[in-house]
């Protein structure tokens, strides 16, 4: 019984939204489950998918908080 955890930032996928929609979550669950079926032959009904939305303040990479990292990348892209 596979258990897969998917973490996404809590910011939405379009302007004005601050979270992932129920439809998007359903698509993630379906897609991850189908990958495990195709690759590992795990039945859909035995695969659990957990989606965790992480506040943007609690997410970072490149040694920086996400907002700061994105700002730095945007500024670098302008040159």
C-alpha cells in the first residue's frame, strides 16, 4: 500500500487565488495514483495520496525564503 505525500505552496495557481482548488487536488491524486499503477503495478484502490499545502513563508530554496528567491531570480532575468 503506497502512501505518497505531495507538498505544494499555498498560493494558488492563478492570480487572486490563495490555495489549490478541489479540482486541482483531485487531478493530482488521480495523476499520482495512475503513475504508481503504471510504474509499480499498484492498484488505484491501494494507493493513498496526501496533499500538504505549505504557507509560502515556510518554503524556501537556494538559502532564501521563496519570495526573496523569486525576487532575486526576477531581477537577474532583467539583465
